[in-house]
């Protein structure tokens, strides 16, 4: 049985880095080194007091240590790892760009809501980590359409329905659906630009900048891959 250290080191670099940053952020809040009020996305504080770190920390805090935190980290790491190890194998720069694309889109949407409050939900969105996590789950589900899954032993379904099953389960538990909906929307935009549009037109609109590939030591000519899972694979 693998030790915790071996399991941690086996996680691909982008997923491992994100897991580490989220865990350290939750630990810092738990130990009261920092308050969540200093981490959430606040455009007023960013503009007036130059608190630019909020553009990053809004994606690093899910919740205080507890069941909700563990649930989000489990789903994020599980699907992010599978995505990074399959269709993004050997393309670390491209996978980092997926995170960057999602973060920029989510912040842009939030900024639009900030400028036009009439389009904003009743409860202000403070942290975008759940939305970014949901985007990863959505992209994984679209790229593994033949994987059959089981939800709490109640029913089975194929992977593309996973985001909607989680969304429905969250609704039953009276959780805010807007976080998940934003993740689905941004994830679908990425999926369309990365997988659907090039297949239809033969052109790519979404390209990872060369300096990001160089930063991660990725070869410029590494081909894009979309790895599908076999039809009879099961996931719990």
C-alpha cells in the first residue's frame, strides 16, 4: 500500500501544485494566520488598495477544514489528475493554460456582474474555487464520454452526466447552484474551443502561448491528444 508521501509525489505537477496551495490556504485560515475576508474576490479592494493577490486566492479557498472541503478536494484532485495523466500527458504547459483560461473567464464573468449588479445573483460570489473545480470536472466528463459511473449506489450513468448529477445533488442539499453553473459554462467554452471547433473547421482558436510551454519544459510540437476511456470502464 502506497504511503501518503508516495501518493502525493505520484500526482502530476499541476494537480499537485493546486492541491498544495489549496491545502496550505485552508491551513492558514484554520490557524488564523489569515482571514477569509482577506482572500475573497473584492474588486474594490483590488482597485483601491492594490490587493492583487485576491485574483489568485479566490481560487484557493474552498471552505474551512471539514466535510465540504474534503468533498471538493477529492473531486478536484481525482478528476484533475485523470485529465492531466490522460489527454494532457506530456503537455503540462497546455494543462496549466486550461487552469489559466478558466480563471480568466471566471474573473471576467464576476467583473461583469460587479459592473452590472442586475445580472448578479442574490448572494455575492466570494470565492471561485468551486467553479474552477467544476470546470475541471466538466472537461474531464466530456473527454471521457464512455465511462460509466455509479452515484452512491443509487443509479449509473455515463461521465458526461456527472456535472449535472452533482448539480442536482447540490440543489437537493440547498447549495448555491451558481458556482456549479459557472463552472459548467466556462468548461463548455473550453471544450468547444479546444475539441469541437478544431474538428469542425480544422483551425484552432485556443493556443497555449509559447512562453508557458517553455516554462514547463514542454516541447512546442507535442501533438494534442484526446484520450477516450473504453466503453466498459466503470467509475464509482
